[in-house]
């Protein structure tokens, strides 16, 4: 198995674990009624999933649009970077903002 396939599998595993942690965070809120801590766990899981996903995108050099084109660094470097960099900046900015707000609400 090559490095790119392994990175894709790690990305899928991190997504699955992040999803489970997010669902458990919602269950935690339902049981304990501690909304602030549950929100922090939920958005922290999302931040970790997005960070790994963005790292895998740049490691593999493949950026896929849902119902759209796929850009690779080798075939279309301009398309890859013009798609991947804004997505990285916006997604990590949003999740970092949410994590900071969840921490401030503690």
C-alpha cells in the first residue's frame, strides 16, 4: 500500500472517529445538561477532522469538489492550489472561531 492510499485510509478513520465523538458529545449534553462542555467537545472533534482532512489533501495532492471536478497537483497545479488553499483557510478559520467561542463560554 502506497503512502497516498494510507493517508486516505487515515483520513477516513479520523472522520469516522470524529463523527462518533461528535455524536457522543451530543449524548453527553443530553445526559448531563452541560451544553458548554458538550459544545467544546463537538467543535474540537470537528476541528481535528478538518485539520487532518486538509493535511491529507496537501499530502496526496488531490482536491475533490462534491459533484464537480477533481484537481490534482500534478495535472493542474493552479486549479489545485486555487481550490485547496481557500478551502483550508475558510474551514480552519470557522472551526478555530467556534473552538475559541466554546472555550470562552466555559
